């Protein structure tokens, strides 16, 4: 709970609680009652609130926009949303953030949150007698794209069960993702899978245009020191030689969104969201559903002018019911006759389309996966001194291989031969353990069309 006074913001009270009920499955009234009980126990009576939605709820996509009129650009974004999102865009509350890019083009970041989840959470909060005025992302508030210090930064937010990644360029947010599966349990305590985080950073940077990727110079980590410190040390060893500095986020200059803050106030997503609201800063990532109260619904439905028009039109409607009913029956009879004539061909066409959808994914004339495996197999010695245990191919482009080698010399020979193979780029060793035998993990990128 924050309060703003003369350009400063300070914490009045804090509360952290784990709900026993899931807002997405339990009834809104029950969830609201549990939230209300938690707030009452901390003597928090304020009703106005801002909410940070879990980043795992969101679907994101980056779209390149050509030079088009605004109306055509909106139509293109709607078509791209249908193509890239694995669900009906009508079931999502989609926010579009556009920013200029190199080459005279513009790029757009589509961020979609499930409407059902957002509405369930809003109903639970209102049942708790709260008034939500903003649904947004905590990571975008902690690392706002509008501030100069955010340019060229990869921001990592380490949460309780997942992590978020945000890449901010010179002109705005370039990428926003949830990193699933990077928080693990070891011996009853939570740890961060450093290798998985590094791999996701590499994949995200690989998806950016070269002109944007060259501007990224910093990695900033938000989270508890227990989880953030080991991750920062590991990333610094791996990425500092490549020109990326790693740091644990601290408050810059004792301010938050232009408001003065005590240096002892810890960084958190909840604090940044509330401070952003108190500072009057707008955010493009707004997912609060519009609320229409019962009185508003009644007044809109039975407004005086509209109600009088409805009474006047009711008389005319009654006179036309008989004629319209007869016309409707004739129209239905005609359509049923037409359908009887084409139903057989329609059913045959639906069967053909169903078979096309079933077998289209198998019609890969390029044999990409087999070609990659052939090049990888050719690089391994025939004597069996280097063995692969697992090979993972992502999107037909990023290949990760793990296995064992008799010694480092045998492995280096295999890597040299793989680097000289056609279609293979950016061979990097991610993990190396032991001397004889040696356990290894390396990855490379595959470029279709460059193989022999």
C-alpha cells in the first residue's frame, strides 16, 4: 500500500499471502472473501488497486509492418494475430505496441491475455470490495521502455514459479516472453536453471534483426538476492566476453517513475506498478476489462428516448409479424431444397479438406530434419570415440547435441569437422565436464539451402 506526498512515494503497509483458492477455478465470491480476509488482517482498507498479471498468461508475437495506411495496418495485424496465436484471437484481449525499426519499416509487438482469465480475476477482486483501475505487467513497470536507462537492456524477472524476459531496444520493447521451467526444486529449495535461461536468451537474441541485436549491451536481473545472485554470476561469465554486462537491478537515483523513493525500499513488481499509477504514467500494456454496473446496464437498455422509440416500433412490428413469418417459412423451404441438392458434394469436400489438414505437416519435401542429422552424423568419427546421447532440433534451425567423447582432442576434431560442413553456423560449446571420458553439450544453427 503506497501513498504519494509532494513528489515522494512511501510504503504505508505491506502484505504477502498465498491464496488457498485458485481465482480461475473457484467461485469469484469465495476468492473475493479470502482476499478480503487477508487485507482485513493487515488493516488495509484502501479499495483502489492495480494488478500485475502473471506473465505466463500472455501470448506474444513480433510482426514486421510495411508502410501502409493506418486502416490497412490494423487489418494486417488482425490477420497476423489469427495466424500466429494458437487460439481464437476473439478469446484474447490483445494489445498492440508499435515501434519504428531499421530499413524504414515498423515492427509491432502483439501481446494477448485470455479474456476469461482477466474477467474471472476482475470479478474476484470486485467481490473483495476492491476497485481495480489497472491490469498490467509488473516487468514492464520495473523496466519501462520510456526511460533512457532501459535502452539496449535484457530484463529478467525471477518470480516464484516462473521467470519473465523483456528486451528493450532504442525505440521500445522488442520482445516479451515467459520462461517456463527455469525455476526448479532441489532439496526443498528453489533454484534457477542457469543453462535454460542462457539458452532462452540466445534464442531471443537470434530472433531479433541484426541492427537491433547489436544495440543490446546489458542484462538486468530482478528478483530475490538468493536466486538472482548465482544467476548473475553465471551469465556474466558466459556473456561478458560477448560484450554484455550483467547486473542485479537496483533503484537508480532514489526515484521510481519520477517520484522520490527511500533507498531502503526494495524493488518489486507490486511497488513499481503502484508507483507508475501514482506518477500518472500511462502504459500501453493495459488489460483491465471495461466494467458495466447493473444500474448502467438498466439505464442503457431503458433510456427514455430509446424506450419511447421501442414502444412506437412495437406496434409496427406486431403488424408485420405474420408477413415476416410466412416469408421466413418460404425462405427456409427454399434453402432446404438447395441444400438437399449440394449436401453430397459438400460432405465429400469436407472429407478431402480433413485429409489435407491431417497429412499436410508430413509433406516436407526438403527433409530438413534428416538433412541435419546426416550432416551431424558425418562429423562424428566412425571409430565410435565420440558418441551422441541426445539431439534436439527446434524449429528446423537451432540444434542442440549432448553426448560423451573419449577425450577433449576427439571432441575438438568433431567440432572442427562440423564447422566446415555446409549449412552449419555458430557452433558453440555450452557444457564440458571431465577429461576422459568427456561429457559435452554443444549447439549450432542450421541454414537451409547452404548444405551440399
